[in-house]
């Protein structure tokens, strides 16, 4: 018994351990209350900052996508402007080519029209001159023939006049002037004269007709030759002008076709580049979206891990406190078993749960 009391009341005895255990319980209670306070404050802060962190992560992702959307809009706007400018440039170039070649065609047409006009004027003047020359020749020849006829008529008249005078003289010398023979003879002379004049007139008409026909034939042939040359020259100018105009138009169409082909090639390249850039931009946006979404999820995991670490850091002291209480109780029970006789199970007293726990563990027997 004395050994038990000595063990119970000594400085390192059981009572001292029980008192120390009660002090530890008080300290643990204070620590627990402080930890509860810290836990509430920490949870409140995490309730504020965790959603804010997630919100910032979502905001960063959304702003990033908005930035890509804006970049895409600006890129499309740039390429649309480039296509529009290219179209305007090629349209202006085609318009310039059309204008230049239309002006050239007008110049060519005008030049050939003036040449044709000059040529026609030349041949018209030549026609007028030659026609007038042949007409003058015709008039001169006809006038000459007319003069020759008058002279021949005068000769016939004079010849028959002389013959009539000779016949009258013969009749007078023969004394027949008073007879009816004289008038009959004069009538015969007049009849023969008129016959000669008629034959002369017939010959003159025949000669005039032949000469006039020949002269008119020469005139017509000359006029025909002039008109033929004029027509040939006019056709030559018209054909040459048409060939030049057609050649110029073909050159113009070839240039316009080349411009259209170049415009199409340029537009195709621009659209291809735009498609590649937009595709790359979309891929970058998708990659960033996936990365930032992963960051959002990672941020959530980090927040959860931080909350868990916080909770564990708060709960660890409770676990340590329980372990300390168990260690004290075990020490008390072991000391009682070593030094105490086999007393009856004690009642509850101010020593606390440590004594009860020791009795419960079988360190005291009835």
C-alpha cells in the first residue's frame, strides 16, 4: 500500500500524470477553439477566394476567346478589304485597257475613214476630170464632123449651082431659054442636088453615130476604170482598216483575259491564305481554349486540395490531442497495475476519465 501511495503522490507518479492530463485537456480545448475559429475564418476566406479564382480563370479563358474572335474579325476584314482592293485594281486596269484600246480603235477607224475619204475624193475628181475631158473631146469631134458636113453641103450646093448655070447658059446659047425645057432642067438639077445632100446627110449621120459611139465607149471605159480603181482602193482601205481594228480588238481581249486570269489567280491565292490563317487562328483558339479549360479545372483541383490541406491542418491537432490523452491514460493504467494491489472498482471521482479508463481496461479487479 505504501508503494502505491508513493507511486500515486510522487512527482512523477500517477496523480501528477492525471493532473498533467487535465491541463493538456484544457490546453487542447483552447487549441481546439482557436482551430475552430481559424477554420471558420479560413473557410470564409476560401469561400471568397476560391470562386474568385475560378471566376478569374473563366474570365481569362473568355477574354482569350474574345481576343481570338476580335483577331479573326480583323483578319477577315483585312482580307475582305484586300480582295475588294484587288478587285478594284483589276477592274480599274480592265477599264483602262478598254478605254485605251477603244480610243486606239477609234483612231484607227478615223484614220482609215479619212484615207478612204481622201481616196474617194481623188477618184471622184479624177472621174470628173476624165469624164469632162472625154465629153470635151466628144463635143469637139462632133463639132468637127458637123463642120465637115456643112462644107460638103456647101460644095454640093455650089456644084449643082454651077451645073445649073452652065445648063442655063447652054439653053440660052441654043435659044431654048423660053421653052419649058429650062424649068424642067432646073427641077432636075434641084432634085439631084437634094439627092446628093440627102446622101451626104445620111453619111454624116452614120459617121457621127460611129464616131459618137466610139467616143462614148472610150468615155465609159475611162469612167469605169476610174470607178473600178476607186472601188478597189476603197475596199483595200476598208479591209486594211477592218483587219487593224480586229487585230487591235483581239489584243485588247487577250489583255483583258490575262487580267481576268490574273485577278482570279490573285483572288484564289488571297482566299487560300485567308483560309490558312483563319484555320491556324481557329486551331490556336481551340488549343488555348483547351489549355485554359484545363487551367480552370486545375484551378478547381488546386482550390479543393488547398481546402483539404487546410482542413487537415486544422484537424491534425485534434488527432494529436487524442493521441496524447490515450498515452496519459495508458501510462496511468500501467502504473496502477504495477504498484497497486487488487482494489475494487472505484467510483467516479474528480480524477476524471483516466481512472475510469484504467479500471475499464482491467487494471483494477474486484
